[in-house]
C-alpha cells in the first residue's frame, strides 16, 4: 500500500492546478495519479484538426502562471498542451505524477479515516482525495442500431484516428457541437463527400481570432502589467456577454450578429433555413467560427437537418428518412458531462457510490464537496458551468476553497472534514431557484446542461464574480469536523 496525505486523480488542467497550489501551501506528501502516459487531460486527448479553445488565450490560463507567448488570440490544442506541460515543470509537479495508474475504485474507510484506492498499479491510500478528472473526458457515442456492423472506419472526435486517410473518402459527421464546428472546415477540402447530420442547428458567432505578432508578445513579456490589463479587458468583455446569460432579452439582440454571420456566409435560402436555430442564443454552448458556415456551402457537402436513426451496412440513415452511403463515420457528439465515469468509482463508507447518491442529478456544496464523502474534493464539479467564461477561473475559485480546507485539516490534525447536508442543500436550492431566469432554462432548447431527470445540474446562474467569492470561500461552519488527534 502506497500512502499519502493527498492523492490527486488526473493530470489535466484541474489536477495540475491542484498539485501546484497544494504544493505552494506546503503540502508535500502528495501524488498525482494519471491513467494515461502523459499529462494534459482534454488537451492531450483532443487532437482533431482545428482543435482550439473558444475562450481568449489570456483568460485560458492559470492566473498565477500567465503566458505572454500565446501566438493566437484563441490558442490551439498543441500550444495549450505545451503550456500545461511547461507550467507543471516550472512549478515542480511533474515528479509527483505517476503515469499509467488508473483508479478503478476509491472507498472511504471511516475507521481509519482514509481513502483506499484500487488502481491498475495496485493499492493506494490517502487522507484526502482530490478528483481532477473533468467533465470533458469520456466521449459519448450514441448507441445507434447497426453501428457495430458498419464496415468502415468509426471514431469520436476526441479519439481522432490520424492514421486513417480521409482523402477522397465519403464521410458522415454525426453531431454539430463545439468540436464539429472546428474540425468540419478542416476536413471538407480533403474528403470526397461530407454528410453532416445535424439534429439541432447551432448559433455560431464570428470568432475574433488572429495571430499575435512577435512585437506584441515581446511587449507582454517585457511589461507584465500589459498582460494583466489584457486579461482584465478580456474578462470584462466576457462578463458583459455573461450578463446576457442572466438577462436573455439581451442575447436576443446578440443573435442578430449570428444571423448576419449566417446570411453573409450562406446564400442558399434552403441551407440557411436548415442552419437557423429556433432557440435563444446561449441556451446551448456558445460556438464561434469564421469558417464553419462557409465550409457547409461547398459542393462536396450535404447537410442533413436530422438526427441519425440507424446505420444499415455502410449507409447512415436519418430520422427524416434521408440516408448517405459512407466510408467513415466521425462522431462529434460530446462527452459524459453529468454522468462522469469517476462518479461510479468513488464510494462512501457504506459502499454507496456518488452515482447512488446522485441518482442522475449531481449535487455538491459549492460544486466541490459532497455530503457523506469526507475529505473528497471535486474539481469542475456540478452547478459551476458558465456559458461564457474560462474553466480556469472556475477551477481557481475551487482551488482556493480546497487548499484552505486541506491545509486546515492537515495542520489541525482533523481526521475528516465533511460538508453538512443542510449546507449542501441550501447551496443547491439557491442555484436551482435562480436558474429559471437564465437563458440556460428559458432559452427553449435541449442541452447537455440538463441531466436525465430534467434538472440543470451543470450551470451557474450568477456572475463569475459571485462564483469566485462564494465558491472560493472556505467556512468550517459549513462542515462537520472529525475527531481531533495529535496535531502534526
């Protein structure tokens, strides 16, 4: 048994951030368990053509590790992954990562007040467990009838098969979310024919992306105040947009930009009608692209405005009866966001998993701690998602909370710290009461924000300023403290 004070699961942005911040707070007896052979999380897994962030680069980074070297206003996958690797090395956490260690089960031992883990590399244990597994991790592939019998190539965008040559191939793309909006324009020039199956039209705004000149990068590096000013300006711009998410009538004005963007790119009235959403912008994840709409006007592209019903041999058939004979199927169908695989692997002292507690509707206090699961911290947990801001901002608020709780636990000699059920219930009641007034609830769409029970378990309905203050605050009065033993 390998024992630690703290174990972090996952070496993506969340896990690395936790390891860095905990290390800075003096927590040395720590290891990061990563099932893959390299760090990077979603930016390691997603290597599809055109993969990039949809939040300005200056915001898509740790506040304590600004990067003046971004070469684009919206950084690409390779650059983000390099940033994570460089940051991990710079702050000395790479030596704490144990690669090839997949956590298959974690259970709280109430007698010893420890988390006991079963992994692909044997048992581990820890006083405190931090789950940095993230919601954009496990691909969701629909169980289409006949898919198993498809004779061609099949893969998900997050598991891109770079060894398969798309040149001249007939390709079906299923799904039109954030990933598809990025990779479709990249592959259209290469494929022989592309059939895009679109269950729901998406709002796609112009993307204010551009190359960052070397002189600008030099100035940002030379004068850190300029970089802070840029980050603040971009934060302010995104917060202005975020105000609209809480006041949907404003987003209906922003929709006019999306409609103009569509009109300029797509002249064919029938195609334009098929690509025009029937819900309020922001109800689904906000998408940006300067090339997506234009790529769909290519003579080699057929847009099928329908869900896929089945696969019949090498033919993909839509729910509207349309079909396409193809050589390959690429799924851009997203991830297991609210049914994260880790929730089936983490158990309380009675052997009940997070899944058993949640029954399809994830809940946590401040999106971070769960009643009945002492000394457990979830990063990028439920009810913290925003439609406009950076995941790093959410993460850092949670890390302030987590680091304060962890260091207090270790230094005070507490055996356990468990959020009070009433505190968790009050937090979630507050969130749910505010959601109906937001575009997430009133925008007239179906999105991954809604769980299997019809409850929005994903979205944060307030400002990010409130998220930073409310989620970032650790108040021990909201927690049940385990018996005290000798102080370390």
